[in-house]
C-alpha cells in the first residue's frame, strides 16, 4: 500500500519549500511533488517604473542572490535599449560575479548542505590525532586539521550541548542515520572546515563589497556600466580584492575540494546518493567573461545525458506554463508575454506519515490539480535541470577547456567515471567545481581589467538614451550560482510595461506540466529508497544538492500597500511541528 510522506518545511534553504512523496511497501519513492507556498509578485512592482530602477528593485527578490538579480535587471534593460557597456565595466561585473560564486557555493556546502553528509555526533567521538593524519590523504597541505585545532573544534561543539535542546544549532539532526558514510575522523575534518568556513565566507563577502559598496544588495551597477570608478582606479582597492581572492581561493582548493574528494571515496557506495538525476536534460548559458572572447561557462543544451554534443539554444523555445501552478492562464507562454495572475485553490484533507511512524491527519497538495506557486519552465516542451551540474555537463559537451581541466582532475582524483556526475553526489561535486573554476581562473578576469585600464581605456559607463516614442524589449540570460537565470522586459512610453523572471529554482523546483512531465526536483526523487520513513534524510540530501532558492521563485505582496498579516512564531513550537511532519534535520 502506498504511503504519503510530507516534508514541510525543507529547512537550510532560502524560502518555503514542501515535498510530498508516495512510497511503496519497499520504501521506494514512486511519485513526488514539489510545492512552494508563497506567491512571487515582484514582476508587478516594477511595472510603470523607470527602466533604470529595475535592477535595484528586482535584487530584493532574494537576500542571497542579490547580485544575480541586480545584474540581470540592469542587463535586461541594456539589452532592450541596445546599450553596450565598456570593457572595464564588463570585467568589474565579472569580478563581482566571481566574489558571489566563491561565497555562495562555500556557504551552501558547509552551512546548508554539509549536515546531510557530516554526522556531528560521530565527530565528537573521533580521534583528533588520527583525523589530522587522515587529512593528508586528501590534500598535500590541508587547512584547519592540525591535531590541536581538531581538539579545539570538538571542545567548541561539545559546549553547544548545554540545555535540553542539545548540540545547539546542530540539534534535531538525524545523526547516526545509516546513510551517513564518513568515519568519525572524516566527520571531524568536515566539521572543522564547517567552522573555518564561517571565517572565510566573511572575506568572500568583503570581496563583493569592494566594488559593490556592500554585500548583500550591492549598489554600484547602473544601466550602462558601473559607478565604482574610484575603486577600479585605486591600486590599493584592486590589491585588496586580489589579496582576498587568493585567500578564499586557497581555502577552496585546500578544504572544499579535498572534502568532496573524501566524500566521493566513501559515498560512492551509498545508493541513495548515486541516483537522484532523472530529468537527463541540461541547460547552461555563458557567464563570467575572462577576456574579450572567452567565458568560464559555455552556452548550450545537453539532451538525454549525451555529452558527445551540445545543442544550440533557441530563446524562442523557452516557455512557462501554470497547469499545476496557482495562476491563471495555464498554457505555455514565452517570458516576454508572461503573466502573474494568482489563482489559489488550496489543499485537501488527508493523512500522511508522522514522526512516530503512525498516520496523522494532514493538509495535502491537490496533486491532480494546482499545487504550487512555482510555474513550470520548459525548453521546446522539455523539462531541464539547471545549475552547476549543467555547467559541468554542458561545458564538457562544448569542449570548454577550463571546465574540462577541473572536471577531469576531479574524476582522476576520485577514480569515478564521468557517468557518476549524473547523481546527487555528482551534483554536489559539480557545485564545488563551479567554485573551483572561479578559484583557478577568476584571476584572468582581474588581469583583463588591469590590462584594460593600463591601455588607457578607463571608461566605466555608457550614457543612458531612450526614445519614449518607441517600444523596446530585451532580456538577460546567464548562469548564476543556482543555474540559468533570465529576466525579460518590455518597455513602452519610457517605462516598464511587462517584466518576467525565470529563475533557476523555477526550472528545477517547478511542478509537472500539462504532459505530466515532472520538474527536476520531482524527477530526482522517483526511485529513491528511503532507509527510515520517519527520518527521510535521503529526500533532504537530494533536494539540498540543488541549493533551493525558493524566495527567488515566489513572493507575495499586496500591490495596494495593505498589510497582509502579522505572524508571531515560537521557535520551539515550530521545531516540534517540523519534526511531526517528517523534517527534523534543520538548523
């Protein structure tokens, strides 16, 4: 008999995400549903605004992806108006992008996704001396793994265990779960890197602030270029960015990379992480220019896991539909013609499995109808996976030399075949590889900026020109930390007439379409065998590997400015509720 499991909320992500799965008598997932419970109305905010305001408004879509949406909003308007920005502005934006990638991926692996791989309780029982020696198996010169450092880490974390919650921020984990594969000493190494990353990520954020004035929500981009002229022309500011870049890149290569190699060694024998990739189609778009002709990422599509060839992208084939989304206008619409009109139909009463293994009364998704605020993007009517795995897969298919270099080295260091990339482990490794691309080759963009300035071309902005009697349309398409992001704008009478965002987590987290084709999250869960239905860490591990940013995919406002509601939340009550609904692995 089929059993329904509700995991709500999925924690350690940005935004509100609910996963419902059906499992058979063998604990194998036979069907899955991904839903978000907030509405994104950000497109309505920018209507009738001056196009120059768009970037500053849409960056508020999310508190994590601020630069991504900021740059997308600015670039979409530039594309519509035919504005070409100067080379110095291009490379400055690239350095800001590199800063974001280094910061975002490091934080995701260690502080969001890491507890899906690292058993904190087991780490407390490790032998620090043994762990210190073990670290040299994965790196010639490891970071934060001296015996004294590891003993200090154990002491520091053990002190969290005061009070009834136990383990402080690490409470409510599924520690001891059978799908954890690290030895106690390996867990201690990752835990030490977790704490060290808290320091390193601060430096990565400072990198963005050097050119953006602050992080999050930088302020130095404008339609036509950048405004941080003095920072670009000040050798001390440039040197400060370079110093911080080298510091962060060193951590990526001596901690993040080695931890993924270690994970590949032991988790390649864990079935629940060697699956989790069933869409088979990947979409990526060029991003981060390092010189006048090359970018770190490549543009294209890979179909059915075939990395022998890359398919060119036809932007007219990108659509969004709302057959199973809480919006009107079910049919597929190109983003230029997209609409954001809500049509909420609610939940139904039913039963799902509780944390005690017994069935409990629940509010369930209407899975045969509309069940999510996220739409269903498609390319040529096909679902796509976007994100770092797509970056690596499309890069390999396109013959991108930098992608090939980092991917080939990882496969050699782990002894895994290229086919292993098509898995939860591969997706997690690909995120590190995307980070490593910036750590190893981002210096090329810095050097290009320096050479541009040395050549005498110090232009940072192209004048803004618009004819209010004309109509314009334009877009930004590129790859940001969570995958392909696109912003689409129509301009009329000098103001924004229509605006649509198709974000990475919409591509991945969207519900099935009119043909019954599942999105990437849903597809990734089908066939998964769950060891303990009351502790579904396997579900959480797969979903976290996509690095969900549901705040990007959905929002809610009252356009008239009325207050929607006020909420007072008791953290202890919320923790108990999450546990009762099957997801107690958050921090």
